[in-house]
């Protein structure tokens, strides 16, 4: 049995990639929040210096926490390859083992690595490019199933579509809490609540999220409660003489 782990240089690249992504997303969310604060309000005073300092602190702390979590996860990433099985172990993540006969495709993403896929959409293993002896491992796995190489454009499109979808959900939620139009708020709050419940259930069933993330998903109860209270407040206001 052969064992593969992340190289020190590969770990630095993964940390830098995670920090850049976390920084960009946080800046985007802050920009959306400030835009909503001053949208349609020309008389609003400029943000106080302490608010800008607070937002800058959030930006730095969020980026640092993301890099710290990324380091812990990838330091413990380990693959074990035998003649007929591939096993992945990782910090606070469920162990995943794939049998050679179950593998149907290797999906390779330029600059990222490859994904070993089975017929079960939740049963797969991602092999990062930063792993030691990547070419050797890729060559061995290529004997298990055909390799489908994705284009760079497809890889970037998948990544940024996911990010933009998450940002859009946050902006939609903020807008729902901000406006007072009952015809918009009630159906919007219901749709967001259904989506959050679906995301919670999907996260609990996922084999690719650690225990801390799954526990943290229980926090969706707070935005669901806030949306419910906002809808109730507006509906009661309509029925009150």
C-alpha cells in the first residue's frame, strides 16, 4: 500500500489560494452591505471611521481564520492506494474508501487536481495537484477509469458560479430584511427559508464536510427565525386596524 500526503510547497499554495478567495468574498460582502446601507438614501452620513476599522478587522480575521482552517485540514490529508482500493482520511472528515470496480471516471481540472468519481454523486475523492508524487498517482488511477480533462474556463466557471450563488443568497436575504413591501417579503422569506433548510439537510448528509461545519450549520435557525418574524410583523400590520 502506498501513502500520499500534501507537500510543504503544496500546502503553501493551498493556503495562499484559500486566503485570496476568502479575502475576495469578504470584500464583496462588505461592499454589498455598504451599498444597501446607502442605496436610495442621499442624505445618509458617510460611514464613521470606527465602522470602517471594524469592517477591516472583520476582513483580516475572516481571512486568517480561513487560512488556519485550511492548513489544519490539508496537513492531515492522506491517501492510501492499494491494487483495488483508494482511501482518504482527513481531519474531522468522514473516511472515504473507493473500490476500483466502483470508479467510473477521473475528472481532471487544470491547476487543481483530479476527482475520482463513482456512480454515487456523494462518493468521490478529490486529489489535489499539491500532493506528493501526483503524476505517479494519476498514472495509477488512469488504469482504473478514463480521464476527462476539463478546460480552464470550465474549472473557473464552476468555482465562481458557486461563489456568486452564495453571495447572491446573502444579498437576497439582506434585501428581504431591509425592504417593507409585504408582497415581496413574505414569498421571498419563505423561499429563502426552504433553501436554508435544504442546505442544512444536505450538509448533514455530506461526506465532505467536517463535524465543526455540520454543527455550525445549525446556525441557519437564526436567519430562518428572523425572516419568519419579519414576515409575521408585516402581515400583522396589514390586518391591524
